[in-house]
């Protein structure tokens, strides 16, 4: 077989224009094929990774709907303490969301819309970038001996402390240590509340924030104070970290509070996969099929043209003693070389193309900044190699049949008289 590959390589070198055209075509088609495979599960893999990186593996709401569309949970602090006391639970926090507006940095600018997340519990759903975090609250950890609203550690005046994300810091032109004034809207059925001044102690990133979203985070007493007593001790969602078995933790929460809906990260991903994200898998399947069909046609046409141009040469080789199996192997080896070289070039080209397409798609509205459409998986590389290998074999079948059925005497005679 090594001789067949060497002979096929010499055939490619003798016709560089045709060979380069075939390799470039396979590289372009292979890059698109690779990207379609990354797209098929990219959002699901990226979402799963994003959920895992938050450190919480169980989410609890009052209904299976999205947190902000679910009715808020009353007695949030007591519920957090009760769930945190379960043997299966390591930590638990509650989150409440409200809408706020802020005056722009210049007097003539429009107001800035933002979301305020109030947290009850010791954990934090954000990552500190600079400055300091809001005062550590003593709730939501099993064995602390403290209730969800007992006290703030170290800073008695910490109820006006908040952190903000980079988008809001840039919009306001402020940094840790500055103050800002918000106009909270805690209940759609009540009048707009009076402005509240808060101290910014740090800049953070939120795992599911949109690229243009402005977000504030603080302890629940800070949010309750801003709301002026509207909806005190409520939570739209609880985040729970299990002791290791998320399914057992979700089951324990369901036994403790049958009125709540506890879902693990895997269950959340399953719901998402059955929902809107199936669109990307479907479009990936269609485009993959079309791409493979183009690759088959391209390789088959190039090999057929090459074989037809060399019929006299192939007949002469047969007359000199080359077996039918040998000349057929030469054609197959030529197909494998074209697809193999083009396939290798398609990988770096595919990564560059995927990065460019990912940036374009992430400009769509309501897409979290940390979410990606194209995510590499070893399985995708395996499928890519498998599809190209099958393509190389199938595309060579027709030209191989031409060579296998080639009449030696008649072909040599036609070459002489023509």
C-alpha cells in the first residue's frame, strides 16, 4: 500500500494545479463541516459549562418557568436556612430580582436601566473583578448556627453596599468607592419609590449577563431597604450546592418542600435541549449533509478527470504487469491524499472561521456574554475525521470502477491511432 501512496503522490505532484484545487476545495468544505459539527452541540456544551462554573448544581423555583417569570417565594430567609440544614446540601442562597433606573452621568443623558439582584445567604452568584465584595452574610450554610437575617460580619452599615458589573461601571464612569443613586421598581402595582443612594464597593461579573446588560448585586437587606418594605423576604430563585449528588439533593429538597421545583443542572440542560436549542442541531444536520454531498461531488469529479486524462498511461502500466488491484489502489490512495491533506488544513481554518462566526452570532439579542455557539469537543473531531474518510472512499468508487473495467488492448490502440 505504501507503493500505491507514493505513486499517487507523484501523480498529484505532476498536476499541481488540479491537486491544489482539490486540496483547497476539501479544506474549505472540511472547515465548514467542522464548524457545523461544533455548532450542533455548541450551545448545550457551553451552557452546561456555564452552569457548572457557577458552583451551584441545583436550582429551586416556585414553578418550572424562568426565575423572573415565576411567582416569588415568600419567607425566603427561612427557606434558605431550612434547605441549607439538609445533610445533602453544602450551601444555599436565595436571589430576588428587581428593575431599577439610574440617572446618566451627564444631566442631559437618558436614564440607565439595570437589574438589582438581592442575595440572602453566604454564597455569591458573581465573580469579583476588583474592589471588595459586599459584606459576608451569615446565612445559608449548614452548621453556621446563624439565621438568614442575623447580621453582617464586620460592617454594621453594610446594608447600602453593592457591587456592579463592568457594563454599568463603564456607563456611569464610576469605580469602587463611589456612590450612585437608583430609582427602584419593586412592584408593578405600586408607585415608583423614592431614590436610594448606594455605595459601590466592587466590580464583578455575573455568569449569565448579556453583553449589554447592566447589573447590580447586593445583600438582601440592601434590596429590601431600597424597596421600602415592598416584597420583603422574597426570592425568585434559590441556588444550591450539593454535597456531591445533585439528584439526591434535588430529591431531598422536594421532600422538604413539595411546593417548590428543584432541578439539577443536567435537568436544566435537558429542558433547554428539548426547547429552542434543537434549531441549531437541525440546521447543523442539514448543512453537514449538504457539505458532505459537495465534498463527494468535488473529489469524484477531480478523480474522474484525472483518470480519464491518464487512461493510456494506466493501460500501459497494466500491460507492463501492474495488477488491477494495484491501479485501483492508486486511485483510492490519490483520493485519500487529497482528502487527508485538505482535512488537516481544514482544522485550523475551521477554528478561525468558528471564532469569527461566534462573534457574529453573539451579537444576537438576549445572548449571555459568556455563552458560545461553537464549542470544541473531541467527539466532534472524531465525527469530522470519520465523515472525511467515508467521503474519500465513496468519492473514489466511480473512478476506481473505470480503472478496474479498463480494456487494456483497446485503450492502447485508441491512444496510438489518436
